[in-house]
């Protein structure tokens, strides 16, 4: 079987959020799809290890915030590579509570859906939740971010808990490049700092060598400090 065939399926990038009592949490997911139009229903696949999973199971509600192409790596990193058990993801995030009481992200969100869980299916590592859409709206006319765009243009990675996670192969041979263009990889999340691109979301101009990044700079995906980076190759 050629598992690469599965990677040809297209996805978007979303923040799935839910609540448990007064508490709220959310996470990045790429697996959201419409099941029926009348009534409108969608399915999501959530890793059982994630806190949002327990919140959805308990409250039986979730929201889907659809991210636009301009969504920052900082936002994606906060919701995709950090756990709500260790950090309050909503502290630096603009949001409002929807009619379900679950949060709707307002940073870089182009549309949102509010859902009530109709049923769920245990698929081993993940649970597939089917939700009836009870409210929805469009917040911006920006184009949605696709998963391919996130990987190719934004240089994004997938956490190991993603349903579509694929083990990356390390290249057998690597050509040694001049120091100025040395790329550095985050040991925590796998993000690669490429001096050619810089990190515009954090005010780092293209052409900035890793060595010249300020000590306060941190991984735009997971927030790890500079010391957690190693030279590639
Ligand atoms: Fe990182």
C-alpha cells in the first residue's frame, strides 16, 4: 500500500474549541468536513490525548473557527503545539463566547460554526464527533488557509497527535551551505527557521541569520526559546 496516496486529500486549518463548565479550550485541527446540508452537519476528528477532546465529550458542544491565509504562525503555534493543561491559550487571543458557551476565535477567523454533538465514533487514537450546526457566520472575505498552504508557504509542521501526522524522512545527504543561510530546526516542534524567509510575524526581516535573532526571539510555532534550536544537516 502506498500511504502517500492518502496525503493527496485536501484539508483546511481550523481551531476547534469547546468548554467544560466555566473552562474553555481549543486546538488546531485540519480534519473538519461537512456531512449533510439539511440539517447542516459536520464531522471532526480529535485526538483522545487532547484536552479539547474531553471538553467536547463532556459538554457535547464545539465550535469551528475557520482560519484565513493570513493567520499568524504564532496563533497556530499557540493552539497547535501547546496544551491547554499547561497554558491558557485564550489569554492572548481575541474571542467571544457563542450561543453554546464555547469560544469563537476572532483573530484571523474568516467564518465560524457552532455545533451540538449528535453522535461520536471511537476510532482508536481519535474520536470522530458528528455535530449539528446550530449557528454560523462569516467574519471576513479573506480566502481560507488550506493545509497545503500552511505547509508549503508558511513552513508549518504537524504535531504527532494530528490525524494526518506523517513521520518525516531525514535526507541522506545534505550539502553544506554558507553560514549566513544556515537553517535551524526547533527540537520541540520541528519548525525550521530559514534566514531567507526570516520570521515576519515576529518582525524578523528576510535575510536575518539565525545568529542575529534577538535572545528574546522564540519559535513561532511552539514558543520554544532559541536554545532549543539546532543547526540543520
Ligand atoms: Fe518549535
